[in-house]
C-alpha cells in the first residue's frame, strides 16, 4: 500500500522477549557467587595464602595517610612488582 505524500510511517513496535524465569536468574547469579564465597572463606584465615599484591594492599591499608605518602615516594608505582 503506497504511503501518501507528507505522511509519516510509525516504526514497528519493539519486540518484547519474555523475561527469564526466576530460577534461571538465580542460577546465573549464584553459580559464580557461591564457589567464590566458599573458597574465599576457606582461605581467609589460612597461613601463607595471600598473594604478593594482596599482602602489599593489606599492609598499606593498615598505615595512615602520611605513611602511605612516604612509602609512595620510595616506590615505582607505575610498574608492577614481580617476584622470582
């Protein structure tokens, strides 16, 4: 059917997908969360489980701002630390 001159054509209505069932959404959220939580809680109090960057972050978090500033003056913060 031809469109008369000067008339506008409405866009088609958006396609609405049915929402995911609540069970699927729960699985998608809980599947990565539960193992992460379990492993984190399991290793949180074990000895020698901190990686180097975590240990540095923990140590710096215990300092006040002046001590952090003093530490930053003696470190090259632009390059990542590597251990051999």
